[in-house]
C-alpha cells in the first residue's frame, strides 16, 4: 500500500488529517504543498482543483475535503472506530464538524491565530482589527460548543472520535493566543474536554512545529 498526505505544515485542516491518521496508527508519506504559493505544482492542481489542502492519496485513489478524508481514514483502516453508532450521536458528530467549518474556522484560526500568533512568528503583516473581530465572534461559537458537548471527557458519547479530531487542532491554535485561552477557560465543559484532548498522545505527536516567537 502507498499512502501520501499532501498538506501545508501550518494548515489546521492538514493537522486534522494527520491527527486522524495518528489515531488509527497509520503510516504515510508527507508531501509539503504551500497553497498560498504562486507556483503550486500542476500535478497537485490535478488532485485538488481548488488549490487547497489537504489531499490524501491511497494506491492512486485521491480524496480532498477534510471531512471526507477523516471519514475515509476511519473506514478504510483498522484500529479504534472514530464514528459513533447511533443515528443521534452520528448526527451530533456531523453537526459539530459542520460548526467547525462554518463558524469556528474563520474567527478562531484565520483571524485570531493567523494574525495574533502565526503572523508575528513568520514575518507576515498582522492586522489587530482582525484579531479583535475574531475574538468578538468566538464567544458565540464557544457557547454553542459548550451547549452541545457531552457530559464526559469527549464531545460525543464516551470515546475520542471525529468530532474531537476536527475540533482539537482548531482549539489548539485558538488557545495559543492568550485572549483565546482566556475565553476557553470561561466554559467549563470545553475546558474539561480541552484538558483531556490537548494531552492525548496522537494530538501531541501530530502537532505542527511552529516557529518560535520572535524576541
């Protein structure tokens, strides 16, 4: 079997794919692709016509869109199942993943993390207004997650699964900003979940190596 994950080293969605593979203990080859570059390779654009990351290729079968990748990883490989059994729990899982993409990613990652954490480390221009806008939008997202999170350590039922896999990298990047971390602590269920998720072996091992802060 040949398995290649194409992704950008700082991409939160590439981290989600890596985390799914780590949870299933699946070995793969990493191919670095910067979707922001002007000269993205043509062979990659044939895999992903929208020039985003990640893409997973298994024995010539290519799949893009992170939600499709993580479901494929769960269903194509052995190891612990990452999707719940009951229709109600599966619906909750899908709902939480949709909230990540529709409402959490932009304020928490593209605004707070990109401008308040990553930008200063890689020398990109940062806009304080973007950080402020993201921090203003985040409480609504966190309140919704607080209301939907399960009573145990994990977001759905009693097992770490795809809902946790999609939320953990987002929250990790958001919590790297001190104001993001403070907002997280205001929500007891999320704070409890984050304490368990952030120390999980697969999370630690798949975490991107960001540049050290300047100064």
